[in-house]
C-alpha cells in the first residue's frame, strides 16, 4: 500500500510508552492505531445506518434492547461498562469530526 508522509502531534507520554514497549517503528505503531480507529468508526457508522433502516421499517428500537446492544458493542470495542450509557446517535457528524 502506498504511504503518505504527514505531521501529527502526539502526547509525549504515549510516544515514550510506545517506544519502550517494542522495537516496532513509531510510524508502524501510529499506522496500526489509525487503521484500528478507522475500522472501529466504519463499523459504528454501518451499525448506525442499519439501526436507521430498521427503525424506518419497524419503528423505534425499545430502549431496553438498545441498552443491551450498546453494552454488547462496547464490550466488543473494549470499552468499560458505564452506569449511564450514551444514547446511540443516528445523526451524522461533520467530515473530520471525532
């Protein structure tokens, strides 16, 4: 795959930790982290679109079912369980927004 050189600002402590943990180049670490984040966001967007389609066809997902699904997906993404889960937003964010 073609590579593109860019400039990014990264927390100094993260850079030090990444360098201490292995002999992998920092570029490779950043590339892999970006790959995983882009993949996670693509899956989240696909899920939002699927829920939108289901809601259009079948009506709103009951909150209890949504909370159960949210917890399951958070667990898959390695997020700690929270007492108050964020609502799933079906609105799209601006391009470039996190």
